[in-house]
C-alpha cells in the first residue's frame, strides 16, 4: 500500500512538473514571437524613415516620375542586399492611395490599393509613422511612414515583410510556426486565396512545415484558443493571438513542437530560459559574416565548444584547426569539464521535416 501511494505521488508530481514545463514553454514562445515582431518592426521602420527623408525619392514622388522612383528604390534595396544580405521590400504609395513605385518590380505603378489597405485610414488623423501586422493583398508586417514636404502631404513609404525570416528563426529552435489569418479577411487578402486553409484560417507564411498539416486539420481550434495548448499526434500545439494595428484580433500564431523535443527545454524552476538553446546558432550566424580567414581566432576554447554542432561542413576544417590549437593548452580533466558544461545548453535539432 505504501509503495502504491509513493508511486502515485511520484507520478502526480512528475505530471505536474511536466504541465508546468509545457506552460512555461508557451510563455516563452509568446515572449519570443513578440520580441521577433518588435525587432522586425524597428528594423523595417528605420529603413522606411530613411527612405522618407531621401530628397531624390521625395522629388520623384512630387514630380510624379514613377520610373525615377522605381530606379531609386531598386538601387537602394539592391545596395542593402549586397552589403548586408538582407532583402528589403519597399514601396511608395501616393496620397490618392495608388502604387507609385515598388523596389521589387515596376509593373503595378498606378494601381489603386485603397480597397485593400483600410489600415491607411489611420493617417487621416495621425501624422506619426506606424508599424504593425496588417491585412493587405497579403498579410504582412508593414512599417508605414507618411511623406511630407514643406508641410504638404505627398504619400507614404512602406517597408514590408512576410514572416519568412521569423518562421526560419523558430525552425532553428525545432519549433514550427504557422501564421494563420482569419478567413473572413480573404476578400481583402486576394493574393492568399490559393493558400492552404486550416479550420477557419488561411496560412499566411509560405515557408511553413508541411509535416504537421494533417495534425492541424484535425485540431479543434476553439478548444485550442481557449486552453492555448493541446497535445495531438505526439505533438504539442501552442496558440497565441494575432492583432493588427487597431488591436483587432485577425488570426493567430500556432507553434508546433514534437513531444520528443520537450526534454531539450529547461524546466520551469531553472533560472535560465530555454532560449539559451539558440545562442550558439545566433553566435555562429554572426561569426560567418566576418572574414573567414580570421573567423575563429578571437574565440576562447570554452567558447568554441558551444559551436561544435552548428558549424557548416565547408567551414568545419577551419574550425577544427583553430579549436585543436587552443584545446592543446588544456589538460584532459579541463577538456572533460568543458564538454560537461556544454551539455547544459544543448540545442534543439531544428530539422523536423
């Protein structure tokens, strides 16, 4: 009897700890998506503000020179990509709400977009820039800055992104993201009419993992929205609401995490967030932007051990040469201790396909 009671208490305790851990992961995912959105908002807004102050671009808009506007936008965004490897999608909208110029093509100049961009009504009563998730012909993050010259309103400059890099960011953590727009907005989001639908939602991010779609199709989204977490097909599904710039609920973010990856995340009582699991990936990505001849020389040995799992094949020999030269200075016991410490922040394998 005593053994049975003890066993029951242990099982109950373990289940309680696991449930706490699941909801801790949910909280961390919510923090992370908001952090990623804020980061994109600020980055895109910075570019939009700079473009709004470009005198040549403002002059082209003022003179209704669409060809010149496209040339300037295209040159600027091409230069940004060349020097930072970052794709920028920028467009200029006239005060009549027609497309003046877009950085990625010159085919739609003059096209009216007022019917698709009800969010621009905000600027009838506001002069300050705004960045938010908005429904247009596609759902996207839009940083919009009104353009004025000598107090006269000329139009808008916008920088737009479509969740591609955010989806990739979560994938590096082993978490698959689905950006879901309420289907009632599909008459506006006309370029998403052929997108995958799940329940009453349209999938907005195009680089989603197709491997979880069947599970999502079987999910009761009303229950998921209420509980914010559900478990199905050996996967955990996490729910976070999505709002536009007017604080209207327009959809949700769904995060899918296979059950087998739960153990890689830290327990709720730990002081360090599970987000430390991505630290090595971020560190390596930044390092790769530097001159590869000097890629690892500034790292100490105890830092290099954290990069072991994330070095690309083509860089591995360079990495090993530098690592071995530094590891030679340590005793066997010191190297063992380094590896033991390394396991504390073991990353999640993001290849869930």
